[in-house]
């Protein structure tokens, strides 16, 4: 009886694993699979901390890993990615997500860093990319350079009708392409825009997209090295505030009244690190990024305490 009591939990764990990994692979809108192995020209590798092995994770362990997700709106997507890491570790294959938003990418990378037997690499096509695809697999199989991100140049005469990011995005989505299949859109002024996209939709987009707003366009695939982008232009200044609340710092950063900022928060127009803010009193820290619809983006720089108990905050405004 003593022996049975010792081995029973082990047998239950193995039985669970056998059941979990015998199920067919279910795809969802966030995940796709390629058989080739991978690393990238622009890499952001994760260092495994060795805290646990994903192939041994059961439901309780899974919940513990997800408990550390700071952005609760990202939990479901991070859960899908954690399931993908389990399959990658068990099958010793490489899986690629679709393009992830910055909050989901950030939270996924934090969770995957806790795993000892998988590695993840992100690529958005160029160093400053916000939307990236995440590739997950054993470190020894992340060795080749697959084409997981493609670039398309959309050209036309935009001299008399400049088009915004939203115009290009709307035109592409209007062709039935899901948002998660698209990465960043890099505006090129009067020349048009560069669009990052999953490779399997390149031919479809080039053959169907002929207009952006009322401007006739043509599409050609270009190599990632041909992407034209500039480091973001910024302007830094300092403010003295009594608190580090989002309504105080955003009001100072965007030069709008506190009451107006509160109204924008109530309308869901204010985001911190790409997650919608619902409380005026949300506290910010160095490195946080605030974005306000129609106003732009702001980064929190160095924070110091003053002799009078207030905060001297560096605000970095993206122009």
C-alpha cells in the first residue's frame, strides 16, 4: 500500500500528459504551424530560467504561470501560446504565432522565460516593430532562418490625397484579411506605405488590393532589408507632479486639462502599455507608454523625488 501511495501521483501525471498530447492539434486564429526550423535576422531571445519544464506542466502549474500575467486582458491569448509551447516541447517542432499586440507579446515572453525546455524568438520585420510574431521551440531547433514575416510595398500617387495608417489598414482589412495576419504599417508619405504580413497572404494581397481610399495603388513584395523606416522622433521635457497617476502625467504630457483627460479615460480612449485604462488613479512607472486617441504617444522617463515630496518626471513625447 505504501508503494502505491507513492507512485499514484506520478501515474496520474503521466496519464494526464498522455491524454493531453494524444489529442489532435487544434488551430485557432492566433496560431499557425510551419515545419521548418527557425531563428531570425532580428532576434529577441528569451533566457530560460529553469524553473519548470513545460512538458511536465499540468493544469495547476499552468494556472500558476498565468497568475503572473499583469495584463488580465491578455490571459486567454497567453494561455493559447503556453499550450503551443507544450506542443513544441513534446513534438520537438517549431510553432509560430500570428502577429501579436505588444501587451500579449510582452506577457507571453515573461511567462515563457519561466520554462526550461523551450525558447522563444520574436520578429516583426525590423528592429522597432510593435506587432511581432513569436516562434517557440527547443533551442537546438531554432537554428535556421525561415520566412515568417514578409513585406509588401504599396505605391501610388498620394501627393494630393495623403492617406493615414487607418486608410491603409482599412483597405487591407476590407479584402477579408484578419488583423492578426498583419504586422506594422510603415507610412512612406507621398509614396505610399510598407506593410508587414504573413508570407502565405502575400500573393492574395498583391492580386486584390488596387485602391487605398480613392487612390489607385500597386503592390510589390520587397525584402525586409529594403524596408524604409526612421527611428521615432521625440521631444523630452520635465514636469513636477504631486502623484504618478495617469490622469496627472498624461494631462501634463499632452497639454490638456485634467478633466478632459478624465473624460478620455471614461470613453476608453487612453491606454497604458497598449492596454485600455479604466481608472484615473492608475499609477505609472519609468518605461510605461501612454497613448491617447487623437493625441499620440508618451513615454515615462526618469522619475525622481523632490525635497517637497513631489515627483520630478521626465516625459518623452513621440512626434
